[in-house]
C-alpha cells in the first residue's frame, strides 16, 4: 500500500485528479490496516487511543480522507465495540498472558531478571502498568528518546534505568527496539517477545540478551490467525536460510581457502 501511495503521488503531481482521490483511499486503507494490527496483536487500549486520534484529526479537519473514514458505520461500530470492551475491563489476552509468565518466572527465582520486547510504546506502557499491579514484578519502561509528542526517555533516564536493572532495584525491563542495540544491558534469565518480528537478525539480537553464560528462556507470544503468525514463520524461515548460507560459506572456505577473498 505504501508503494501504491508513492506511485499515485507521482501521478497526482502530473495533474491526474483520479490519482489524487486514489491517494486518499490508500491513506484510509493504511490507517485501517494499522488499526487491525493494533487490535489483533497489541492492546485494546492502544487501539482505542489510535481511533480517538483519528477522530481528533477529523474534528480538526486535517484531511478529507480521515473525515470520510470516521463517518463510516464500520468505523463507528468498531469504536463503540472497543469502548464497551474497555468499560467492562477487557484487554487483549496477551496482556494477561505476559503477566502470568512474568509471575511464574519470578516465583521460581526471586532474583530473576526479565527483558520484555514490544514494538509499540503504547503497548510497553500498558504492560508496565499491568505488571505494577502484581506483587513480585518491579517493572520499568525502557524506550528511545522523545519523538514529537509521543514522549520518550532522555539518555540520562535510560542510563538510570539500566543501573537500577543491574542492581536489582528493577527486575523487569519492558523495552521497544532500543533494547536490541548495543547497550550495556546485563544478561537476563528470560526474554519475552510480546509479538514476533519478521527480521531474523533482530530476533537473534533480542534473544541474545539471555543464555550468554547460563541457561536462559525465550518466550514468543502469538495471536492465532493474525499478522503474528506471518511474522513468526517469516523470521524462522529467514533464520534457517541465514544459517544455511553461513554453513555453505564455511564449507566453501574450507575446501578452497583462496575463495575467502570473494566474501571480504
């Protein structure tokens, strides 16, 4: 859809009125796709916040596409349903599952440290707030620096959180993609993916935070029949292909030492 939007923009710049309308429809489709991903794989809270953001944009008349979208009966029905679910105390089942996993691991080992990964900051916030209600978890958010109005953590705040995690003052760190990077995060007893990611390299980076010097655990939460399953199987396939390629290179170098030059 993003590629289509780019192509339509090129045509619209050439004076094609139909392409301009097509861009508006494409933008609406992208927003619907994102909302579907949020409700299927993230949280009801995050989905409701996103839909409210679209309603605000429509009220401010930022784009005609958003105004059309929020007026559709499907959008209004979806927003009403989510609002009722939230009012009744419902949330995505992953939230309950992740709290269960964390509690189980900390009951087995009160000194354990856990690192949780999620794609969206809104989801990370929801996880931390849920874990704070338990008795064993001492959770903290670990996200990147501020982007526009979305909030974030300064480098000083990030450093303080890492220090508290090292000393045990914090025993559960809930991170976005910043936790994959080369930061001085200590080894943890378990890594939990709130959702799978399609990148094999990022998966390995995340999983590598545990089992460096002692046995560790990796949990990956999947919602059936959603994008989660696609990402999970795509990542596994790419990881297998990567290891297969590495083995082939090793054999090639072993049999023909001079061929090393072509890989450098």
